[in-house]
């Protein structure tokens, strides 16, 4: 990441993952740096050990789908469950970090009542 503004783009991703796992510590693959590496890869910036933007995108999708699965186990109503299931489809259809960040912000809004983390 070239600057602090760009670095901050990965923070909502980490926040969502922490909220899903009810943890102050990010799980493997759920750190803001993971999203930042995707953004960098999309912008042509290379990182050691990062094969491609597509590989990083798929890695993040896996973690986000696991987070959604966690939220589906919380005490939620039918409307919220339907929304979470819809977000799983959107995550799978996402083609870029921009797509995922829109979804992440929407899910963060939906999960405000779990904001403990």
C-alpha cells in the first residue's frame, strides 16, 4: 500500500471477520493486510508469496463466506438469514476488491447489533 488512505481500505474486512468470530484477534486470512494485498495486486503492485489478484480474491471470498456462515449461527430472524444468504451469493459473484468492499460495508451495517467486536 502506497499511503495511509489505501491502507485503511482493508480495515472494514478485518472488522467484519473479527465480529463474526467474536474475537479481537483476526483469524488466518482475515487481516486487513489480506485485503490490502488484493488491492495492491489489482493495481499491479507485487508482494512476495502473492501469486495473483485472482488467487487473493478467492482466498478472501472463502474467509468472507465462513464469516457469513458464522453470522447465520447467531440468533437472527428470518429476514436477516435471507439477507446473509443473499450476501453469500454476492460474495461468490464478486470480481474485485471494490465489489467485496461494498458487500463488506453492507454486512457490517446488518451486523451492528453484534458490534461487540
